[in-house]
C-alpha cells in the first residue's frame, strides 16, 4: 500500500521536523509575533516551491496553501520572499508528485491543530483572522482527496519507492525552510 510506504519512509524525518519547529511554540502558547511571522514565511517558501508541481500533476490539487500564507503575511505587513531565488526542487511525473503531496497534504492535519491553538497565544491576540492556520476542518479536504487518489490506483514497487524518495526530499526541503531566519531571506 502506497500510504504505508510513504509513512514508513518519512517517519523519522517527520518526527525530527515537528520536534524543532516553531509551531511547537503555538501549541504551548509561548510564540511571539516575530516568531509567528517567521513560521509563516518559512512555510510560504516551502509550499510556494512545491505547489506548482502538485498542481501540474494532480488533477484534484488546487495550489492555495502558499496563497493563504501570502495573504496572512501581507495582513501583518511582512515581506514576501522571492521563491525563485531560493531552493531547487522539482517533480517530473505523477508518482513524484504523489510523494510530495503526501508531505503537503499531510501537513494540513497538523495545521488544523495548530490553528485551533492560535487563539490561546497571548502574543497573537491582535493578528487578523488567519487563512493558513485557520483551524477550519475544510482545510483537510486536500488530504481526503489525496487518500482517494491513492485508493484509486495500483502502484508498482518501483513507483512506491520513487514516491517515497520524493516524500523524503520534500520533508528535507521543509526542514531547510524551517532552519531559515528572516535575515537570510
């Protein structure tokens, strides 16, 4: 099963990424406004790089996560970094796009929980309503569509390996984005 292959190939990367992410400060309500803006900027970079490939290869995919992040950043007068100057990433076929989509769509599940905790962060009480970390259930619709896609196809072992490799690469891209500080952008 493709989902099992993706999960097992990225399990440690997923844990490592969650451990050192600024989103933890939302979960424990200790984040400050500048850290939150940095988290949005880091996410914007990663999503803006990956989403065009998902939209190209996945019929159901609508590239809106980077747009929502951009809207949130602009609503707080934060600059939008130039994505094309940043990281090299590509998907060359549907199978690679499935691997990348596993990371992008799966992140919506965590984003739902993060969004529900934003109102409890005192330092974020004056921000406008958020589009990316909105805490709304409809934000996980993409993951549901992704699961339908996986159930509708049979995958060879070679395809499973290719998708898992791209999922790992996508997690690594997100990891690089989460290491950036604003002065580097």
